[in-house]
C-alpha cells in the first residue's frame, strides 16, 4: 500500500539499505572512512564513505522517493549541490539559461564558472516565456536553471511551461526547490530533470547544519551525478546526515506553522504606514497568486517588505530583539536581513533593481515563535 509522504517521513529507517539487527527506531550512524570488503556479504558492497555510506543512503533514498526521482546525492552544503549540477552538466564553452532572480551563492558560482571555464550565462526573466524561447532558439543551451519561488524576488515560475520549453530545445532543466521543498511541489513531476535543494533550511528545520541534495529524474542522470559527486568529493558526511534527519519527521507541521505565522505577520505589516509594499505569494494581489495556489500545496514562510526609507529599514534591523539579523531561512527562529547587504551582496544595484530589490527591502523568514511576540518586537523596533 502506498503511504502518504508524512507517514514515510516519520519512518525514515525504512529507507535504509541495511537492516539493523536490533530494530532501532532511528538508523545507525556509520561514522567511518572505510569498510572491510572481506566482511560484507550483502547485495550492496561499501568500500569508502566518499563513494557510498549506509547512513547517507537513507536520506538519498528518502529524497529520491519524496521527489519521485531515480537517484539522489546528498552534498556537504547547499551550494555544493548547485556546483555538482554544473560539474555534471556543463563543459567548457557551455551555455546556461538562468532566472535573473537567483540565489546569491548561485550567482557568485556562475561568475566563477564563466571566468574559469568560459561558460556563457544568459540571465532572463522566466515570467517572459517568449524571451526565454528566443534565447533557447538562438543558442545551444545545455542547462536551464531557476528557483520557484525565487529568492528574494518571490516570483512563481511556471515549471510545466518552462520544462516543455527546455525539452523542445533539448536542454536539461533544473529547479532549486529549497524554498518550497518537496512537501509543496515536486519539480520532477512538473517537467524538471533535476530537483536540488539546500537541506540547511526547511528540510533540516533547526539551523544546526549546512547541507544539500540533488535528485535526478532518470537513472542515467542519477548515475552521472553519483559519478561526479565521488570524483569531486561532494558527498555529505554521516554525522550531518543524522542531524538533517532529526528535523524531517516534523517537516509538514512546521511548514504549516511557518505559512500561518508568515501570513499573520505579513498582513500586519501591510497595514502599517511605514511600509511601502509587501511581496508575499500568499496574498491575492501577488502577480502569480493563481499559479502559486495551483503549483504548490502551501506557501513558504518567507516574504519581503519595502520600508519607506533606507534609514527606517536599517533601524528596524538594528533594534529588533527576537528577529535575528541572519542569512538563510527555514529555521525555528525568525530572521530578517537586507538582501542587498547580506544574501545578495554579490549583485550590483542595477541587478538588484531589475528583480525589485532595493536598499530598503527587508527579507523576513518567519519562524515558530508566538505571533503576538513577533508583532510586539516589530512595534518597538520602528519607534
């Protein structure tokens, strides 16, 4: 009998390739560098943890199942999953089409690949499918990459339409699913060849580790990412796998609470005179609200607001006591940052302006605290 995903997330040990003889309710941590080949007689043989590890394979099997893929590699950081994607798909002189509103770390990595490997990067607004098609028609694009929702612009990309477009021109399509997670949407079911995500964020949910994962749609692509992960040493260590696994059983209920609280806080801010605008896909006035509701099961607890002045935005950041000024998102603690200064500091002012981000834009990641306490903290910070 097929089980619902939340049931599977509460029984992670069932995804283990090895059966624990003691029936442990949580899978063992094989914190070892090597394995003795003479002492193994199972179907799967392990030799070196960089290549394969029974602990890591539990998460890789789980993520493969959750994303409806054919194989997965868990990486030591989220950006390592992006790097592994590039190392697997791109070659010297490759062309890549990327949504202009992308994660700052991805943007920085693209600059490195462009400079060192002569990769041509085509940035585009993926809401303009006609323009994207023109780029695909006029260039031999190897890879199409986007996030949805984008970060920090919070655009919702039509993944089905983009997947069809990439396939039409024989390009591989990858989606950074960090913000939505597989609980909200499954990019592989919507036409992507790769779904990758930073497990540092909502998947782990506790802010205690940095890690990532990439899931491939076909077995051929799964074999390739595994080969390059081994060759480049991208694989995650067993202890970090264990830390990631602790948050997974509560993922669904955490996401529901993040969305509920974020909606309450965003609604409060929208009514304040010192706020120019609130950008949140859960609001009906968001440009892609209908697509968001169709494509995702829930809206993540992250939004941006534009204060009426840079000075007030900076004062708010400085004076908050519950909201920490921290990069990243998806943890139990609420966080705020000015993207232009932290997460997207590698963007120029012009590049930020093109995706609707100014020096007065503050990104909110709403945690699991009491909403009334968060509102009181906002009130005292803007006095």
